[in-house]
């Protein structure tokens, strides 16, 4: 087994210390940071996402893998920036105003980072203006919104309307999710993408970023 496969396996196991040590060892051997990221960390996180989707593992396992990934990224991020390696895209994400639920949103943020995206997590109870301002400031390619209450779903419509009015966000894609949200509702409010869980959110954003 090669070193990159080891990194991926340690990450799948949520072994933070070994991911960190193996990432450092791979760098010392002269492996390219981009290769370690893609064939080690992201490859491992892809397996974690797939296993989570298939219900073979659960939220605590994903959180442990995410911590392990962060430990590896600490060594790689400065080198990737130096080498001019650009993230697949930037996602501004948050739970809409009036809604304090954030477990699902946090999981989506973790898994997007694991898939190689740059994620700006605004937190919960975020107003439409705050979403739009952050997307402009960050030059984001995506706005991701979560709502867990039927009463807060209309805020998503307000965010879409505000973003569509902003000339600087002409190319931004809007993805929504959360228990009461549906594909039909996404179409109704003019959102670009609907995700029914964290794994599908990564799939949809990845597919849209590749287009």
C-alpha cells in the first residue's frame, strides 16, 4: 500500500494523529501537496461520504473523519496557496434567519471542504442581506442555504430574489436543503440546486462546478 492510500485509510478511520503524521511524511518525501490533497485526503473523504450515504457509518464517524482531514489540511493549505492551487469553488453557506438548526448545515460544510471546496460558513439565523453581502465579498460561486422549519422557508425565497437583483452575483448558483424543503420548492423560488442530504449536496455542487 502506498503512502497516499495510507492517508486515505487513516482519514476513513478518523485517525487524526496518523493523518497528520502521514501528511507530513509524504511532504518530506517530496510528494506534491496537490497530489496528497486529491489522492489522499479527498479520496478518503469521498469514501466517507459514500459510506455515510449508504448508511454504513453515521454522523459521529463523519465528524471524526472531518477532524482528521483538518489535521492534514493544516500542513497542506499554506503550500497549496503558495503553489497557486485554487479550490474547486467557493461556497457561502448558512442557516436562514429565524432558524437555529445547524447540524445538517455543518455536515454539508464539512463534506464540501472534504470534496475540495472553499467554504465560508456564516452560521445560523442569517438574514438575506448577510448571505448576499458575504457572497459578493467572497466572490463565491455558490450560496448554500438550510431551513429546518416551514416558517423559515420563505426566507430562502427572499435570498434568491435579492441575489438575482445583484449584478455581481449573476453567475452565483444557489443550493437549498433541509427537512421541509423539496425539489419542487427549489424550482418555485428560482434556486438552482436542491439537495436532500449532505452527500447529495456535495454531488450537486460538484456537478455544477464542473460545468
